[in-house]
C-alpha cells in the first residue's frame, strides 16, 4: 500500500480540518507552538490533518506519526471506545499514534516534548534499520 492511498479523504473532511485549524484548543496551541517549524528533532508536523475519515490533531508525514491531544471529553466511556477503535484503525494503516492529555500538555509541556522526542527517536531508529 502506498502512502497516498492512506490519505484519501472526502472534501467535507478537508473543509472541517480547515475549520479546526482556526479553532484549536488551548492545549493544541501550546503543543503546536513547540513542534511547528521542525523544532523537535527537525521533524515537520502538520496540524489538523485529514487521514481517511479522521482528522488527527498533528501528523509527522515523514515518520507516519500521529499526535493526539485529548481533552476531558475523552474521559467519557463512549468516547474512549471510539478513540480506541480510531487508534486501531490508524495503526492498521501503519501509523504510530501517541496521545497526551490536554492537562499534561498545558501543565508539563517539557515532559510532553520529552516523550514525543523519545517516540521520534524510536521511529527514526526503526526507519534506519529498515
């Protein structure tokens, strides 16, 4: 499967992603300010990126890495089930998904970046071996 196939999406999803870029949560803005313009290990990220029927918070296309920032709505059991299904679907496409809570993103941004760096380093090591 090619990378291009993974990213087929409906035009409505593209429009919704554009809206979400203008309406980012505070936690998403905090993280975006720290990862944009290749600030983290030289990795480029995109925000509110359509992938299939989903819109992921952040995406590093070179690593196939999805970063999600979960607010309080994700504590809801129904939302948790949806999140798990969504994550499994993204992983089935070959993507790696890492999640952070909004609270930790705002209160401990350095810790979030450290964990993100560790994930990126693992993915870079794997890609060097392959």
